[in-house]
């Protein structure tokens, strides 16, 4: 299936996307559209023959729990409504805790890396098979960027992806910006990962911008694509001709002319980046990667074959406990799990809180309007002791409630506006003292 050159569709750049010449397809964030009320821009693009691919961000297929049938149904509904040739998601976990670990369920609000272990691979493969059974079109999964590394990993990224494809037949969405991010943040060689993964399983490629601060690469999707990322794209192109390549931009959108120029740079890199290994050697890369793992996978975890389809219940529990411990350290202030770099965990924790602040500002733009420059520091202070547990809209309400019950903001006009905003969405008045005590006790339990 050939997709060609595409761009991530966002409401803020809908007009610019429609005006791009030579555009073959677009990708939309699945959770941001309603099948019964598609944006007029997407409808017009479809009428021109532009393919549309829904890209999910909330399934958490790498998590210890089985994927939600409701979320899978929602993703399937969007695929049908858009007449999509495939759907995509991430190799990541986004929540942890709950019944499986007898602990409060916590939401990350962002994509977090799964440990590259045989246990995590078993859980991921079973979750992928569940998803494949319920989706009406093929599924492809994306490698993610990470600020942190799990201790005692047993597989490289390329090996992990090769095993995933071998066991499930799932397609791959390779994000070359994420490979570069992991090179800077975790010291992983993008070329080695490309050598090990099955390039014939690639359904399309993501290209995006980022920025380096204090030796850490932040995959922002809000900056121009850099030369190091284009270099990784050329590395990939030298091995295989990808069916599709897509430019992602999620924030700080440039003028239409700059967007078109950046897309043309990506196109030129794909066209001119082919080396002698492209096409001719693609299968050889995969064969070498697969052969190297077969023997290692035969007996692991005390003699259990890692290659079978049967589920290992113990693996889900072990992965669940590990992920809950990590997420609690990141969003609830509990101690860093053994083997993790505490400094890097602090960087990741700050990044998650900043992401929450940014998304809450988008879903509830009235809050930064009411609070002004006080919004961000107030939200970051709130996020330190209040993990997200029920999505961003509930997070916005809880944040406003927390400010009001503590007598904030200090400005009387702003406090009156915030009270009115809260009342219109959550109830007739902020909670009484008894309710506040109960909620404080629950928050303390979460922090433990």
C-alpha cells in the first residue's frame, strides 16, 4: 500500500494543509475527531482523494492491562468513518495501577516506554492480537521517544520490534525523530536499530522537529526538522523505500510557506536519499536480525518458551507492578524504583507536568485567560501532588477546584471568574470542608 508524502492534519493548520500541492495523505489524532461530525476540511480532503489515517494516542497497548474494548471500538469507528487503509498507535503505556496491582490507577498523560524484556514483549504481543481481532483494518505501531531507560533490559529496540512483528504480523510506523531522540537521551545508535528491525514491515515513517536543552533532546513537534533527524531518514531510505513519509507538527505552527518548504525538504530527502542497499538488501537486514534472536528466545524466564502465542498471566502482573511503581514515582512523588536514574526521572516528571499544563490549557483555554501569567506556575504546583486519574477535562476541573478551596487566585475578580467557570461545569458551589478533607485523604493515599 503506497501512501506517498503526507502531513499531520491539525485544526490550526487546516487551511494550510488544504493548500499544499502534491499532498498524498494526512494523519489525524484519532481521539480529536468525532466520526459523526468530521471537520469540513477533512471532508474536502477526502473528496479530493486524499487518504486519511487515524493515529491513536490513548490505547496504551504496552500497558499491563488488556486494551479497552471501548477504546478499540472508538478507533475502529474512526477508521470506518474515514475509509482509512490502516490505523496506527504506539508501543507505549499511558496508565498503570488499578485492579491488576491492587493500587490506584494513575494516568501518565503522555506516552511512556515499555521495558524491552521478554515479559513486556509477551504482554504487548497479546494486547496487539486483541486489537487486531477487533479492528477492521490493519494496525501499525510506532516506536516512541524516551527520556528514561529501564534497568536490566534484555533486548535492543531493533530486536524488540523484530520480535513483535515476527509474533503478531503487525506493521511498523517508524518515527526517525524518535530514533534520534533515543540516540541523544539514551545513547542508542539509530543505524543499529534500523539494521535490526524488519524494514519490510514499515507501513510509513514519521518525521518531526525537536530541540536539545541541557543535553536532553525534547521531541517537541513544535520546531523545524533538524539535519540530524533528516540524516536518520536518509539512513532508513538507504535500506528501504518506505510506502509513506509524514511530517508532524503539533504546536507553534509556522506560516503556510514555511510549512510547505519543510514538507518539500522531507520529500527531497526521500527522493534523493536512496543508496545501493535500498530495496535490494531489505530482506537481508530482517533475516539477520531474526536469526540472531531465535536461539535467545527459545528458553527464557526459567525455561518458558518466549515464542509461543499462549499468554503468561504472571508476566502481566510483573509488568503491571513495575509500570505502576515507575508511574507513581513520576506523577505522585514516590521514591524512584531501583535501577532508575533519579535525575533523569526528575526530568521526565517535569516533562509530564509541563505536558499536562499545555493540554489542560488547550481543553480549557479559559483557565490561562483567567489566571494570566499565574496559570503555569499554579498548575505545576498542583501537579506535584495531584496525579491525573480521569483525563484532561477532569484534570482542569480538579485544578480549578484546588485553587478555589485554598482561596486562590488572590485577585478577587479572577477568583470570581474562576468560581463561575467551575460552577458552570462541575456544580453549584465548590466542595464543603468535609468533602475537601475526604479528597485530601484520598490524595495522600495515592502519594503513598
